C-alpha cells in the first residue's frame, strides 16, 4: 500500500468487516485468519498458526523483520472475533462514517496496523525493531484459549501495542481496570410450596442475601462496580427452590479492589444453616496502571499523532478490558487504544469516523519505524 488514502484504507477495513467472525464461529474466525495470513505473507512475514481448541479459532502470529534484529521487538496485539452473530447487520458507508460488525471493535484498528506495515514495505522502509503481529480468536469472551500464549509472547518483547479503538474521541489507553468474575451456587432443599413449605430451604432466598452483600461493595467514586447480571434458580412456582446460580461481574480498578471482592466472596455469611454455598472463580483480567515506560510510549505516540495530522485527544484509563490487561499486568510496557476513532461498540450502530484512517495509519507507520533503543522509553 504505497499511497495511504481514505478510500484505499476503507477498502482494507471493509475486507476485514465483511468476513463475519463471531467468537463462537471458529470457521468465520479462521477465514479472518486466512485473510490476514495472506496480507502478512505479502510483506515477507514468517507465519506461525496454532490450531484452535475448545471450539475457538486459530491463533495467528506473523513475524516481520526489522532494521535491528538482534534483540526483543514489538508485539502488535489484536483479536479477530466479534460479539455480533452472522447476519445481524451489514457493512455500509454513510457520509463521513462507515458501519459494520466489529468495525470499531476492533477490525478497523487491525486493518490500519497491517496497512501501516504494508506501507513501510511498499515504500522500501522497515520497522526499526522486529515486529510480531499476534491475532487471537476469543478476546470477546475473555481469551480463555489464548491468554497463556499472549503472556508468553509478551515476555519476549520490549513493548506491546494494542489496536483496540481509541476512546473518548481519540484518546490513547495507558491503563485499564481489571475484570473479576465469580460463579456462585446455592443448594437448598426442595419442598411443596403450599402444604410442606416449612420443610423446604430456599436456595433463591439465600442467593438474594449474597447478591445484596456483594453489590453493596460498589463504590462509584473508586470506579469499583460489582454487578450480579445473571441469575438462574428454581424449577416451578409451587416448589421451594433447591438450587440457584448467579454470576458476579466486577470492574476492579486496582489489585486492592480485586482482593477486597475476593475476600467478600469467600466470606459470604450463611443465613440458612441448611443451605450450602459454593463459589468458583471465573475468567478475569488483571488491572494495569500507567508506568513511566508507558508514559514514555504515550508521549512518543502523541508527538507522532500531531506530526501526522490528527492529534490524540489525550490519555485515558479504560474501564473495558482487552488483551492489553495481560501484557500490562506482566510489566511489559503496553500502549492500548491505538485503533480507530468511532463509537457504538457491541451495537448495531457500530461505526468508525473516516477522518481518522489516513492520519492514524501514518502515525502507526511512523511508530513502527521509530520505536527502538533510546526512543519511546525502550
């Protein structure tokens, strides 16, 4: 891609978006991987593809040489899956926006990152450091099949760059709150809810006490949110419910809140001595905060954004999780939110702003060819 134009970049984005790839559709995700593999081979990347497991698609890694190849390089991290099932809505362009499933989260950012590498290749330039492009199949459900691979790869690199969408009008992400999940189950004793009600022990009532206790931990000024979003219990309205299950989902800004929630879950009081409670940890993402190394990465990227025509709107700590949580929590300098500007994630009005495509892609190309020893804190 020698020339960076809005139409050319939008065609690149559209090619990603029109391959529908909900997380639970391994075939669709792998068709995205096939598309990406072709693009990366076209710029001389060495491809490593790990077959999917547990019903998910493949993990795709492409390694692009740099001008300096005798040390750790840059990890470019993205995901190929979306939350949208096939046929929910189609790609369309309307005025200065383009819409489509996953166009904002995060196929637009993926397409720009690859286009930046293609642009360097087409113009006879190279990244300063070797670049590893890693695309995973299951980020939207917590990366259960790929977390270990992400963490192992990250530890072999100087820094991680994540192409999740920019937030709040173009801000780069320098930290993310963590996500904690807990599965809670109560087991009581069934009984006829009329003639034999006194013999029953309600699992739902016990769960209600647990819900109130856990949600009372919510502290909005601390950005600590505890939500019980799914509850299943009982089998018939004329029966004392013997079982109930719930999922506790929490946004934990730091390890302190994560530990506070864990302690509360394990200390849930028993209100009915005849009802048993089980708690099991679910998928989560650790929080990571801005370090001096992340600040240096941000400062360099922000300068390049100004240079290439679309200044960053600043920096932010994001509430939603990404695979950057894993790399940042390991201490690997991680700059997230380098993708498109837009909005409507996970809705049928998901969109990108076309004005960002050329300057943001130019910025990424400059980032790849300048980051190295002594630059950006590396």
